[in-house]
C-alpha cells in the first residue's frame, strides 16, 4: 500500500483502482435503479441495497484531502468520478 493517499494513487495500487472501477459501476447501477424505483418500475429495496454496496466499496478506498469551494475536505480517492456515477453522469 502506498504511504500517502492522493489522486494518482491508482498508478501505484491496482487493487484500489479495481475498487474504484467497481464503485463507479455500482454507482451507475444505483442511479438507474433509483430512477426506476421512483417511477415505480423497480424495487426501492434493490436500489437501496445497491447504494449500500456502493458506500461499502467507497469505504474500502484510502482518504485524501481535496478542495471544494475553498473548503478543504477529506474524501475517498476518486470521489468525483464515483459521485458522478451515482448522479447518472458517468
């Protein structure tokens, strides 16, 4: 494991890169299931289970400092791509 978490950590740790890829995939699945559940065409329980799976994958990644609107925050690496996936943007 790399000693200092940062955004380019994926270049040094393929396991973290795989977890990031899975979290983006599950984030997309959650986004789709959530929209379908809101429309009544899918189970809300399924969507919420996907959300829990997404959150657990994110928790498996190291934390890094990032800046958002001039505020320093600690987030899991790859957080922007993962968030976009949950919003149906990725």
